[in-house]
C-alpha cells in the first residue's frame, strides 16, 4: 500500500465551453487536488473576466500564464509547460499532474482516481508509440512529423505550409532528433508523476536544443512529452496507454460522446475521464455529475492498468467498425448536426433497392404522396442528377448541384426536415451512394426498408453498421425491414395510421402492475417490500422507460390525448419535479422530500391523477430504486 494518498494537479487547457469546464471543476474540487486553468489568451477583456469568474464559482482555480494557442502548433505545448510551471512555482506540492482539455469530463469520482494512483504510484500514464517501429497516426504523416521543418500553421497558412513541405521533399531535407532521442507519438492527454515533470524540466534546461527542435515539428503536442518520457523514464515505469476513454475515427478525428451515450458512460467504466464530450450534451453532463457525486472511496477491484488498456482497445475497435465510411455525416465532421438531427421528431423512411426504374419511381411518387402525412423526395443521392422531387426550387438546387448535396448533406437535410411535420420517404440505390443516407440513423423515428434482392447485400451491410453502432453505446435497436417491392407502400401507410411516435425506437412501454408495496426500504439500491398497502390499487398503471432525446415527450403528449389516460413527464427528474401546477398543489413536496419518500410519492401521483390509466416517464439511470421497483413489480 502507498505511504500517502495521491494529491493530483489537474491542468485544464480551455478556450471555450465555460459551462462544461465549470462542471468539471465542480467535480474535481471535491477531491484532494489543485486545479490550474490555462485559458487561451485569445479570450480577452470582459469576456475573459466573465469566463474566469463563472468557472471559479464552482471551485478554487489557479490561472496559468496565458498563451494564444493554435491547432497542431507548438503553442499547445507551451501552454502545457506554462501550467506545469504553476505547479512548480508554489502552492501545495502535488504527486501527479493530469492534463485535460475543456472537452474532457469525469466519469468516475476524484476520490476513485486518487485511490487508483496511490495504488499505482510508481507509474506514469502516457501513450508512447515508437514512431520508427509502429504507425500510430491514422490519417497523415508519421515519421515525416520529425523529418521536416513546419514553421507555418497548417490551418492558418495552408498554402505556405504545403509549399514549404513540397520544397523540402524536393531538396531532400531529413532532420534528426537532438541528443539521440528516439521519436515517439501518442495522445496529447496524460497523467504523469510530478517527479517525471521535474525531470523533463531539468532535461530541457540542460538541453535547450530539444525545445527549439520541437517548435518546428508537426503537431508537437502528440510527440513532445511522449518522446521525452519514453527516453527519460524506465520502460517498466510507463503505462503505455491513454489515460482517458477516447477513440479516433479512421480519419484521425476524435470520437464525440453525445446524450445518447449516457447508458454507456454512466455504466461501469474503468477509465476516469471521457473525451470528447459534446458541449450540447446537457443530459449526459447531468448524469455524469450525479454518477461522480455518489461514488464512495472504493475503487473497483478489477481496475488495473491492464483493464484500462483493454477497455480502450475494445472501444477503439468498435469506433473503427462504426466508421467504415469516409464521407462526413452527423456525429463525424459535422458534429453539431447530430444533436440537431436527434431533435427531429417526424419519421424518415429510407427505401434501399438496386436499379429501381423511373416508371416505378413515378408510381411510388403517386402512391406515397396520396398518404396525407407523407412527402416523397425521390432519389436525392443519384449519381447522374440531384433529385429532390417537388422541392428543388425551395432548396435552391439544380440537377447538377452535386457539390452542395455532397458537401453540405447535413445542413441541407436539416433545413428541409426542420420546416416540416410530415414524414419523409426517399429512395437510395446503394450502387449510387451507400454513405450519406446512413446519417439519418441518428433520427428518432428512422425506418430503413430494403427491397428484397437475391444476394441480400443491402440488408447485410446495413445490419453490420447498426450492430457496430449499438456496441459503442447507442440505444438504437432499429433493424432494417426487408420486403417485396409491392409491400412498401402498404407498410408505410399502416405505420402512418397507427401514429409515428408509438414506434419510436428507443422507448419501451411496460405496465406497473398493482399489488406493489407502498412502504419500502432501500437496500443497496433496490426496493424491499415491507407491507401490503397497494400503489394505485384501483388504477391501471404504466411507465415509459426511455433514453434522452428518443421522442418520449411526443409520446407523452399523444398519450394524454387519449380519453381516460393521464401520462406525466419525468416525475423523478433529478433537477426538478416534472408535474403540472395542479398536481404540484396536490403534492407539495420538495426534491429532498420526494427522494426520501420515493414510493409514497409515486403512490400519491397515481392516486391523485384524474384518470383510470396513469403513467409516467423514467429515463435510464434516473432513479435506480424506482427503476428496479417498476421492473420487478408483480
């Protein structure tokens, strides 16, 4: 056992996402830690004052000397060194430094991390891949990062950047690392012992050429600390793995966690942080704050460096299988559009089929547009022309607007969807495009229909994508429907007649049967019956078990339109009680009282509701005790 607990210094590199950083500070401040914030120097004046003030409301934060940072630039390393100097110059000494960004978020409590680092106090956690023996980079140069000069920024001065690189290749330039260092690459984010950080400072002081060399390498934040740790620290003392749960897409972009990944991240995870978390993922942030705040001082017995590594490798492989496509779609390059797509409530039917004739398309157009709740778009992803039946002029498109369609797929469809309440149907021939249409799998009510083909290739390829999506934490359980050509219109017509939201793919409706005990005790998160009093004994009861952004609010509204049915919202919502004013007057409880009297509160909601059938909505992990009760109630 370690002689003393770990005291962690958290170094956060931020330039925006004030609320997200504030939430992270609020969680980290509960532990034995120091927090240093490097706020990009591009944030100036009143905006900077306001940002720092709002973050400091959540905990004690020290500010590092600010530097203007650019992507792939030495400035990111300089900002990190600036933050490390803050830990070195004064204040309580720390045993470790964890480097985080403003898009990280804790998925386990600080106390758990402190216990873990105390148990493994003789290790540095940093990814160090030998660039001469392995290819760590997914998309872009590997050893070339070290062999050429990169004095210009890739994003800000792209033409000059490309010209200088081409010139150096023609001239045969080949740089080598000073002090016989062996080049290494890895994730920018790490957790190092502070003694290792001090050793790096000493080495740089004695060898100033090293810093000068790295200032003109390509993306030095992924090589500077990685190379120095690999060369200065014994291999046995380095855990070669990313310290956070993360993955890169096939083109090297970070995978982004959204609200629909809540069940995955809030569940049992070995890692202590996740990256990258979307700033729009409000429900996910709330769930993670709840998760980290209720953790005790015990670390799961199977959390070891090997377990961390295995979890990250498994997750990275699943993300790789989820992104076999190279075109941008929501959740990939146009990340913000994924959140917007998830808020669209009308259904989208994608009919997949090979070589559908023009005559058949005309027949489908007439048949589908005869359904009052449907609009048929035709074949928008054809190779030869752009075809949005009936809305070309509205979208500002011509038959040859290929670049607009292919480059701005997400924007184009979102603008179209957001103006309509009707369901949408369109055709896709996988020989023309098997990529862009997959973006619609992020919609709440998404119905892929495969017209039967002898090989079954269309359905098989879709199922492979859907399985990969579910494995990385999505609640999506949509399966492609395979049917004969003539069955398509009756199938869509039948769904429309039943009401779209009742087929929302992420919701389950289950009955809360009568005969359950109203008085109960909590025992390790479960409900133990202690009496014979019934909950809602003279009513029929139900619960909607759902994930966030799954269309469940629309389902609640529709159920409330049925005579004799009363469906409440999230009556166990963590931040507030989601009841209308009349019910709040009947049940004047605050959150603390509600949480202490869960079953009695549920019983009163049911009994005082003016309907014969009463239900409510419960999100995953919102209230474990109530969830266990409604699932196991007999």
